[in-house]
């Protein structure tokens, strides 16, 4: 038990040092990401408000295709067609999402790639 506590304390110290090193305010980044996601979700709700289920499904599918296209274009733009870079960008995006919405089961690194 003491060994586990020592590892957690060591890990917390490392995380604090990394934050200081990088000059990051992760709480600000989390808030910005959540604000962005809320804006997208509210736009989707507004886009589908007061419609029959059939129309809501069509609009949501259309919005999903647009967001998929947009994410693909962003990734292509950063990766310049390099599959390895695109894969790394996707991994980084997943890490950022886990930071914003931690589930308590996944250990999240504070290091940026």
C-alpha cells in the first residue's frame, strides 16, 4: 500500500513539473474544449429543433457527415498526406478528449506529443 502511495506521489510531482515546464494551464484548455463541444452540441440541437423524427435523423446524419469531412480535412492539412502524422494527430486528439472527459479508469499522461 505504501509503495502504491509513493508511486502516486511521485507521479503527481512529475505531472506538476511537466505543467510548469510546458507553461500549460490544463484547466483553461479543458474549459476551452468543453466550450467548443457545447457550442457544437447546441448548434446541433438548434439545427434539429421542432422537427419530426425522420427529419431529425436526416439532419443529424448530414451534420455527422459534415463533421467527418471537416475532421478529415483538418487532419490532411496538418499531415500533408503523411499517414504516420495523421495517425499521431488522431492519437493526440483522443488524448485531449480523455483529458477533457476523464472516466477515472484510464491513466492520462500530462505530456504532449
